[in-house]
C-alpha cells in the first residue's frame, strides 16, 4: 500500500480529531472576539508566540500545499508542457479524459478493482489475525513483530522480492503450487488475467499494518462487556457480533478509510514490477498520472487526472463517513 | 472455562505460527537467493537450503552500479531531512499542545485535513515550482520541505506527547520568567526523548524508502538514491541477475528493519501516546 507506515496511525487519530472538531465546530473568530472580554496583554503575547512557532508549518502549508492545490486546479484547465506557458483550454482536458482517452477508464477500472478486492480482504484477514493474537497466545510480542515486519520494507525492495517470487518456471510460488496442488502456476506478472491477483496477493503480505491497529482496538475493549455477555449465556459468535464488532467499529472505520485511500494511490510497486502491463492490466491511476506528467509532459491533462482522483477519494471518504453513523458506535470511553 | 480458553489459545497458535512462517518465508527466500550462484537460482525444483553458499553476489551487486555512492546519497538525504522534520515538527507540535490562541482550533483542523490529500495533486505544481527555482536534479526538493513542519503526522505525534506533560512543569518555569520558546527548548524538549526517537525513526524510514520524489527530481546517475539504483538495476542488465538484485534489496531493507528492531518499544510507545 502507498505511503509510509506511520500514516496508518496518523489516520486513526486524524479521524478522531475530525469528529471532535465537527462536534466542537470551527470557532468563528469574529464571534469569539465579541464574546470574550478584552484579551489580557499576556494572552495576546502567548497568541503571538503561538503564531510564530507554527510559522514553519504555516509557510509550508501555503507554499507546498495551498498554492499547489490552486495551481493544480488551474493547470487542469490548460495545456501545459512546462517549457512553454500554460494555454487555457477550459474543461477540454476533462472532456478528453471522460470521452476520448481509452486509458482513463482502463486505469480507473484497474484501480477500483484492486481497491474493492484488496481492501476488504486485507481488513478481514487483519481482523482475524488480531483476534487470534488477542487471545494472549504465548510469544504474542514476537508474532506481532513478525506480522508487522513487511510494512517496514522499502517498496522498491518489496517489488524486487515479489518479482522474484512470482517468476515463472523458477519462481517459488509456482513451484509450491506444483508440489502442493499439482497445478501449473500462471505467468503471474506477464499474464493480463493474473497480474491483478498477483498485486492483491502481494498486498496481503502487508496485512500487519491494519492488524496492529485492530489489536490495539481489541485490547481496549473493556473486559466487563465480555463478562456480562457470558453471564447472559452468549455464545462465541454472538459475543463477536454483539460485543467485539460494535466495540471496535471505530477502528474498522479507520482501517477502511486508510486502506481505501492507500489502495487508490498505489504507484511504486506497479511502476517497478509491471510498468502498468501487460496490456495495461495493472495500469493504476497514479501510473497514468505519472506517465502523462513526466513521460509525455502533458502536465495539464495529468493535473486534471489528479483532480479526478482527489474528487474520487473525497467522495469515497464522505460516503463511508455518511454510512458510518449506522454501523460505527462510539462508546463513552476515553 | 479455563480449559476452554487454553484450547482456544492452542488453536490460535496453530494458525498464527504457520502464518508467521508464511510472512517470514519471502525474507528467507531473499536471503538464500542472495547466497546462490545464478545457475542454482534458475534450476527446478528450487533449493530450499542453498548448497554451496556463494557470497559473491554481494561484492558484485554492489559494484555493478555504484551502490556505495547511492547508499551515501540516500543516507545524506535521510539525515538532513529528518533533522529538519523533527526540529520543526516538535516546535509546531509544542505550540499546538501548550500555547493558547483564538485561531488554534482552526489551524489544527486545517493541519489534520491535509493528511487526506492525495500526493499526486501536489506533485505537478510542486515540480513546476522547484523547477522554476532551479532545484531539479538537486537534493533540495527532497530535503527542504521537511523543514516546514515535517509532516502533519509528526506534528500530531509531538502535540499528543507535549499535551501529556503536567502543567505544573511549565508553571514553575513561567514563574522564573521563562519565555514560550524557553519553555519548549528548556522544559519540553528534554522530557520528550521518546517522542523525538519515534519521530526520528518514522521520518528516517520514510525518507530512506521514498521512491517517487527521487524519481521525479533526480536525473543524473551519480545522484541516484538506492531506491532509484535498485529500480534501474534489472533494466541495465541483459538477463536479470536475481542473486545480486536480492543482495542489494536485502541491504537496502536491512537499514529500516534494524532501526525498527532497536526502536520498537519507542515506536510502540509513540503510537500509544499518539492514539490517546
């Protein structure tokens, strides 16, 4: 999955704070100034220090985020090859993408297929593993480290390793298939039908990222809940559906959103392993953006694609958030 | 009841231990492949335990491309950008944790919402920006942005840690006339060793493993990072020298893996602090 590991943790907290901020509401500066008695001198000095201290981030935010977002929106409405100045084409890039670019729909389909299969598989497996670990298996710490290890690997090294594992004739996966099941394994990365399963299989190797977060969630479920359920004679399955799942539903939401955003942005592995091939069967969306921008220097078209991706990610996140009120339960806990 | 729990534990171990072996197998396979001669590698069936061992992939892989230089380049970028990220993120995190301002909630919400932005939206304009000031094919685009707060995640990590320090620690220093910057430097910073360790490791690993940014900004071979060199390895060779490729991959991966092992407890503490 895309991005460095810490993002997994970042998002869990990010969502908590987002919910908190939504509840509190972003304070209207005008209103709060009216409500408050005149700020004392020391309070004003503290506020000044605050702004000076966050200045590095604030400059970075304006220069490396706010400006790029605005510029990207502008570029997406132009034809731009970096050498000559951008030429205004209105919605031309978007129209081209949606109506004439054959690879746009292809890359969208590839990316969605991957996201819709790999993310639920990863979450289900991660949850099962976390629940097993949570039974306080001896050596739990070591097992947790082992499962987490693949997520620490550089993605380029991971790609090289899996190219080797997936290799036809001498690859160990095809060999295992032949020995264990007497099947002739496919040419994983050079067969258009098997390249997507190969990427999904590879993504499962990184299941430890989501697993660690599920485990932390499971460990914070109050034991009293299980004791009460057991007194009521609830079976293991009933306990899972009635106690475990509702208790960790916020964590499921976090992992789902992080997983989706990561899967939609897969790039490095596909770039190194297949370059999008064979026959564009692994032509992920970010690969299309990269090629248009830095191979063909169609910066305007690539910016339009990036904006489509931004909107898709935003809509997906909002849809998941909107449905979450039905299946996510926030306890009165911390 | 207790016996049932014990049975559950044994059953769980029966799933988790083979699963762990499946997770570990690719690492083992990478190691053995790096210790085989190319003729042993492509034979069928593969050798589960290589015999004889051949260590020549390491010197050969490392000299086929100037990987020594690439390691140095990558380390240089990772160290300089980590320095900036940790310094600026801790300062910003401190301000968000301990100082009051009417605009704080607004900026904090803004900070956190930047985490959701797909990197590709920022990629092209940032490239155009850095190109216009002549930074393409230098390490500056890979280092300088880290000095502006590192990342939202790091700022958040520091904020959570600093927020957990009891107010009394600062009250005493305030009485003594310590300014806000002094509070950060003299009181908060020495107490935050675990947070600094976690942040250093996270950012170093991110920078060490990064592929996309070097791919876009670095053109000349001598300035390549290991990730770039490794990705270009197989295309420079006629037939893929898997043993050398695995040797170099292993060396590249060893750095973040070793750091992870040594800093594991700090990292997990950092995560726990951040999730409170």
